[in-house]
C-alpha cells in the first residue's frame, strides 16, 4: 500500500471515529452530562485510555451511565481490533482504482453526517438541538412533567455543582424568597446562580423568588439536591 492509500485509510478511520464519538456523546448527553464532559469521557472510553478519577464519579453515580459506559468500552474494543484491521486487509487486497471507488462510496455518507454535526455547532441550531435533546431525554427516560430536571455539572470533593431546571415550583418553596426557604440552613444546598426566562444568569439574592422555567446553579450533596427540588436523574441503583 503506497503513501496515498495509507493517507486515504487514515483519513477515513479518523472521520469514522469522529462520527462514532459524536453518536455516543449524544447518548451520554441524554443522561444529563454536559457536552464537553460527555465527549471527553466517550473518547477516553472508546480509545481505552481511561478517564480521570473525579470525572469518573459522574459516570459511576448513575446506573444508566455505567451501562452506557460498558457498551461504549466494548464497542471501542471491537471497533479497534476488528473493524480497523478489516479495513486494512480490504485496502491491502484491492487495486488502486478499486480503493478509490470504495473510498468515495464510504466517504459520501460519512461526509454527509460530518456536515450535519458541523451544522449543529451553529449557535442558533445548537440551542434548538439542546431543546430537542431535552425532549428526547424526557421521552426515552420517561421523565414525568411532575419532576424537575437536574444535570450534574461537576464534583468538588464529596459535594456537587448541578443545574436544576424548574418545570414546577416545589410546594414548600412556592412564593417564598430564597432566605425564607431555608435551603442552606436545612439542606446545606447553596443556590449560586439563577437564570430567569432564558436570560443571563445572575447571582442569587436573599429576596430571590423561584419561578417556573428558572435554571438554578446549585452546590451541595447531589442526592439532597434531587430530593429538595423534586428533580430527576436516576443515580446509584435506584
């Protein structure tokens, strides 16, 4: 195989790997992981390089994520050993003209998918896709409207930073200011930022009153956050 065929094969495998990475990133995003962390974890799992101890807690905290991580690792192992070696054998056994035709045949559908992913990075399209992801997650994971949504952002020691989307206001906090809810005193949860009606996130104040549709950035024990805000993302072995 000459240098040109080697470059074609290398380019094709890189493109295929990228498409697969984006696909598994999409699946992890449906479980509530932020995009960048989901993509990093997927690359780590697919390539078998492992992932950081602190961020691995975001995977291990959820049974769905653990299952998805197992599938990702197994798929990456099979892909690396079987698919890549098969492509190399096919390319080695084919003539130059045949390789060109076959490469174009594979490149067209993959190129189409690549263009779609690039298009999805346009800010307005990205915002639309995020809303679509949330609706898909609600359907796939059977999240009821009676529950608020929670997304784990990061772990700091034994505590977590999470974003809670209020689809409804818990009865115990309805109409009360933040200081009146006694969230910090009774649950240890610190409400740091509040985003009203899709606007700019601002620091939470003592007189802040929760409204339907608010996005709250909070700090505290993850299980306690889910319980306090009646929020759903399955964790541990529920």
